[in-house]
């Protein structure tokens, strides 16, 4: 994590005005959070892959069923809806290429195409 002193150096300010500006941005809700980034290899997720999930009938209910079928898989990090023939883009993080395959999806209307 970047300390206030390091940030101040990077933006050519002294620490006090740098902290004051950060506080001002937080007070205005322009900074809405902070996050921790994990080392993928250290947590056994060295491979990141993206898969397209084609949704055959793109009603809201079908899309939600597809997402509900994908999300319980611990490998699934995020699911993003996209327009066009592909209904969702699925990001998975796995240990190695052998762990890449997701279990068969429960919904017959959601077909996952494997590919990096």
C-alpha cells in the first residue's frame, strides 16, 4: 500500500497538503473506497482466464439464472454482462491449466465457451 509520504513524493507535495487533499476528496465522496490486492500465486490462483457465456434467450430472468449458475464456482471472480451474441464475460482465476474447466452449468440456456 502506498503511504501518504510516498504519494506526496510522487505528486510533488509535502505530506500535510497531500493528506489534506485526500481528506477533501474523501469528504466529497470522490474516493469511495480502498482495496487490497492479493498476490495470485501466493493464493494459488496464478492463471487468469476469460470465458464467454452465450445466453440463448436474453430475458432478464434467463441472464440472472445464468449468473446464478456461474457465481457459486469459487474460481469465478467476476461476471460482466455484455451486448451482442455473448451475454456474459466471465473472469476466472485458477491454480493451473488443469483447474481451468468449470463444472457443467445447471442452466441449459447458458453455454460457456472456454478460451483465454
